[in-house]
C-alpha cells in the first residue's frame, strides 16, 4: 500500500512537497485535485482544505507542505537538503510564507487590491527578492554551495513572482537570483515534480509519484 498525496499541480506549496518526495523517492499515490471542487476524501482527513495533504498508510495526516518536506527528507535525504542550519532555514522559509507570499498575492491580483497601484505591491514583494539576491551574491544557493531545503521550499514562489510580469522581471536588477531561479526551474527534479496527472476526481485511478 502507498501513501496518498492530494496535490494541485500549480500550487507552490504542493510543488515544494512534490520536490521533496521526488528527491527522497518516497512513492505516493498522487491525487490531482482542483481547489474549487475538493474531494470529500481529502476534507475528511484534513478540514483546513488546503493542498498539499499527505495521508500516510498508518493514518497519519500531514497537511502542511513543510512538514511533508521534512517527513520525506528524514526518510531519505540523498542530496543533503537538511544539512544546513535548520532553524535558520526555517526562519527564511517563514519570511517567504508569511511576508513575501502576502505581497506576492497582492501583486498578482492587484486589481482586487485597488488601494495601491500594482507597482506598490511589487516593491513590497521585492524586499524579500533583494534579501535573497544578497544571500546569492557570493554563493550559488541560499545556504551555500549546495541545494538545501530553503532553496526548494522558496523557489516555487519566486517563480510565481517572476511570472506575474515577465518583462519587468527580466529588466530587474537581481542577476544572481535570476541565475538561481533559472537553474532550479530547469532542473530535472522540477520537471519531474511538474509532470501532468489527470484529475483524480474524474478518473478515480491511482497514479504513483514520483
Ligand atoms: N500552510 C499551507 C498552505 C497551503 C495553501 O495555502 N495551499 C493553497 C493552494 S496554493 C490552497 O490549498 N488554498 C485553498 C483554496 O484555495 O481553497 C501549506 O504550507 O501547506
């Protein structure tokens, strides 16, 4: 029997969970869902109604993406994603999840937040972007020479930021961040994490991931 992952391909939280499951080779049944029509099976095990949700075969439910990452990496961490300072990584990930993400959403959906122009939200979000750029001035990854949990937990959100207005991202002064993002987006692991699965609601079939 395999564990079950409720996932949504385009969700950055689900992406980070899939990245960790893929690198650690923890095989799950992936159930691709749509947020407008969450399956009763998922809501029965996690009432918070967010993806990703990992239901283990022993009944344990992990419904925070970071918990899923750490669970997978504690099983197997072949590339040493957990070897950097964990509390420091978690602090940076927290800034991503609770500060940057808010500005990112407002930047992305600026028409719904009309008290400020889009440029304002973009600038607020850029605070975090510049902090990452500074970290990357003298090293290829956020915590050194090797990919860590922090890189993989954060880059799906930076990818989203870059995609809001591609041409202004291209023209912006964060060269190291662009190289970092580009290398992660074009990695075979990300390609694997972004593979398309049919909607589970319609097919009911089991698809194993990775
Ligand atoms: N803290 C959660 C956040 C997950 C989250 O917010 N996921 C979004 C999709 S990207 C979601 O499921 N939102 C619920 C909805 O839109 O109905 C985690 O890290 O797993």
